[in-house]
C-alpha cells in the first residue's frame, strides 16, 4: 500500500467500525507526495522503498527533503501518543539489566565471556586463563573501538589455536545499497 493512501484506508476503517459523529470529524493531513517519483531497484536481494530513498539521498537533495517531510508528517500524526510511547519506553528500559555478564565458556585453557556495563552501548569481550579467579584479559573493548564513529558493528571474533592472536570482523561505516 502506498504511503499516500494508508491514511485514507485508516480513516475509512474507523468510520466503518464506528459510525458516530465523533469519528466522522477525524481528518488526517495529507502526507508528503512524490513517492512514485523514486524508483525501486532489485538486485540480488529485496530492496525496500526507504533503503532506496536513503541510498539515492546521498546524491539527491530532493530525496533528503522528502524524507524530512515524511518524518515530520509521521511525528505530527503520532504527537498524541507521545506520553504513551514514553511510558512504554521507560518500562522496557526499566526491565533491562544493564550490568550483565554472559556465562563463561571454556575453550583451549581459557574461560571466555562478555559483559555489558551500565551507560555503555557495546559489550566488552574478556577471558581468564585456567580459572575464573585468574586475572581478567580484555580481548575487545567494543565501546572504545566505537568511539567517534557514527555507526559501529562488531560481528564477532575468533581466537587462534595457540591463543596468541584474535581475528575479528567489524564495520565502521554503514552504507545503504546503491542503485
């Protein structure tokens, strides 16, 4: 369904469900137009409309203006739910344990585990030799690796059989698929 039509169908559904005078007075402002100006591109995987707009937006200022207008329109429609959204967000965050540690797994003479710290976004990967009472060795402090980067993805690591080297995969720049 096109974004320029969803509000119309929502309005009709509300009117069908309840034919009261209160609901007949509901009017939605028009969403930003121009969705069909931007083409879809399918390569080896499915590309969504928003991904394509973001990819084209790096080259086309009209696309950036369209995305800003689309976001402003969504914000104006959702303004009445702001307190509810904030309440739900606070409840979800309140249930998340920020200081957490994974159960250690033993491999090649070391116990490997990761932990999260309160107020930090990424995990810290650690190990201890022989027992959990041994001194901690920090393998990767992903929070430090991500400093100063707008986006950072740490996808995992592997330790060499002699426990002296570590290979890891990370992405420092996240790019949308190009058309």
